[in-house]
């Protein structure tokens, strides 16, 4: 299994980052090995009756990186390219993210190899429920708490909640987060990740003495995270000039009309063809001059091929693992890009998921303004702590963020010891 994981490029990237951090921290070899590898890797086959009557078998994965600090937390994604290596990498990053943010969680991630765009909602429901049933022995409010991710939504969480609650014979809202508010989901959860990205961008602009109002931005990805990041940046007075998604990319030097773009998306399902902008090549869009570049799609989009051509002042990693290690080295060598690393930049989602979980356990709810205010406080504290750590240790933001998370987990493992 080790060889299989290391041969996956996404897990290899996450493992390479960990090895660099472990060397930096001079971790004891015994603790180092325990921190690196996942606790559980679960793969299940999922036979589903499709709308045309045939049976199709899908494969689903759930990786629990560590439970040393509490239950694992992480999303469930539906995407054709899902594989166990990618899921294991995302679980590892989530582990460091939760530790960096001071949340009492380990890292988890799940994925089902499927194309939700080609499936009806009835087929997706049957698939989701089957997955929840198959992994039910390994999940629970104190073991593993799922949330939406790429290709899934609050509705998918509602199906998991219902499947698990039916099995338990009682209503268990704390089994998932990111669920509908009517099922005791949290106000502010849907926009949490994107809001956190925009808030951190504003903090970084202030650190660089760049006015937030009028600052220019490019956002790759216009799903849940990207769209809310754009919406919040627009509310801050920033000028979002370029946006892309799976359908293409659009550009307007004067700034896109965000309300009209969202309306176009609702009607057509993508940003391509938006009348208020020009078409632009998605790869070329990343290289346009701007104050802020926000990769908010999938992994490994900033590579050694385009890193030297970036013309942004701030790189805000809203996606997980958008920058490869060779690209990271180029950006560090350049020294002219302020990096907001992914495990901090997109931590708004898991932070508000934590708030949702706490509200469910207490059977008490907070208002949207309370949730977002608590989120901003939590993120700002983590941001300031990171900058202080990096200044003290004279290291990059990436290394500092990962080192903070890894060191926290390693200390917990060392103090708990190794059960014979």
C-alpha cells in the first residue's frame, strides 16, 4: 500500500511536503513514521441501480489520516478522477489544516469515482446512501464527520444524515456538516470557505500596503468556493477581472459584473459565453497581471511550466494542493509573491464545520453574523500566528503553515505514546 500511495502524484506531493517539514522540525523517526501514514484506508464497491434499470458498480474511498486529536473531519467528493492516492493526500492536508487552526480533529477525506454531471439526482441519491451504508461501521460523530466537497452539496449530506439516523433509530445531526439549515445545519456554512479566502486576501493586501478597494483579482474555479470568494471580494470593493470554470474562462479589464455573471451561470451552467466579458484561454488567464490570483479548482494547476510566468502579488490557494513542489521552489526563489498556503487559505470551511458540529452537540444555534464573526477571528489569529512563526524561523509561508500543523500532531502522538 505504501508503494501504491507514493506512486500517486498527488499523494507523492503531500508526502514530499511532509518529508521536508519533518526534516525542518527534526522529528524523531518513530513519531515521523506514525504521522506520515493514514490510520485507515477504506475502499468499498457500490452497486447502484441506474435510471435505465441497469446496475453499475462504482468505487468509493474514505481515508482517515489520524484520530489522535479527535474525530477525523473532511469532505466527500464526486469526480471521475477520484482515486485512493488523491483521497489519502487530501486527508493528510486536512490533518495539518485542523491542527494549524486549533480544531480538535484529525484529517479525513472521501471520494467516489463518478461523474455527477452525467447522473440524475435520483442516481446520486442511491449512490450516496449506498456509500453511507457501506462505511457506516467506520463513521460517527466521535469517529468521522463528513462534509460537502467537489461535486457534492448540502443535499448529499442530508442523504447521509438520513441513512445514518435511520440505522441508529434516532436523529443524529452531528454525523455530517454542511447540511441544510432545516436539518440543523449552520448559518454561514455554505459561503464559509469562500468568505475565508476573501477575508485572508484582504488581510494580505493590508500587509502589503495595497488598498483592498480597487485591488484586481483572478479566480480559477467558480464552484462553491470560487463563487463565494468572488462575491465577497466584490463586496469588499475589489475588481475581479477574470474567472474560469470547467466550461471556459472570461475576462474584463474593468472588472466583471459579479451579479450578472452568477445569473448567467444559473441559466447556462457555466461562465462561458458571458456577455459582459471576453473569452480568454484558461491557462493564459493565470498569467495575466493582477494583485491577487486565486486557484479555486483542483490540485496541481500551478506547475514549473507556469510558476515563473505568474504576475500576481498574492497567490491565495483556495483549492487543495494547487501548487506543485517544483512550482513552490520557483515561487520561493522569486520572493515577490505573498503566498497564502492552502491549509490556511481554505480553512474557513472546516472551521465553520467545526462550529456546526459544536452547535449540533449542544443543540443550540448561532446566527449567520455570529458564525462569520467567529470565523474571521479564528482565521485572523491563525494568519498572525503563521506570520510570526515564519519571521521567527525565517521560513516560507508554506513551510511555516505545514510545520505548525505537523508539529502539533507530532507532540500529541509523542505524549499519547504507542499502544503495544
